[in-house]
């Protein structure tokens, strides 16, 4: 049976699609019905997706920290202050 997994060069279009694909892979692997080679390929793809998601989250965290800096120092800004 041919595997329908994405190749290494195929990057997810968004964080959400990567997370959705990762969740589907985990569910499929947890079922325990995959042959060894398919399980290894799924695991490899899962690691790629995990790294992609982690990178996206790290970049988002950095952007948020840059946006909330005030006078060169990080400052917590309440949502109420932003809405005014």
C-alpha cells in the first residue's frame, strides 16, 4: 500500500495545518496498526512538523516580546490599556 505522507520538502502552509497534520499522525500511530516502515516515516514527519510548530511559536513569542517593550524594557500591558 502506498503511503500518502508528505515528503520532507513539503512544509505546512500554516501553524494550524501543521498542528492538524501532527495530531492526525499521532492518532494514527497510537492506533498501532501501522507497519514498521510506515510508523518510522510517520514518526519522521511528526518530528519535522513538531520542529516547524516550535519554530513558529518561538518566532511569535519573540514578536510579542518586541511589541510590548516600552522604553527599552519589557512591560506587561493589560488588555484594558490596549482597548483605550
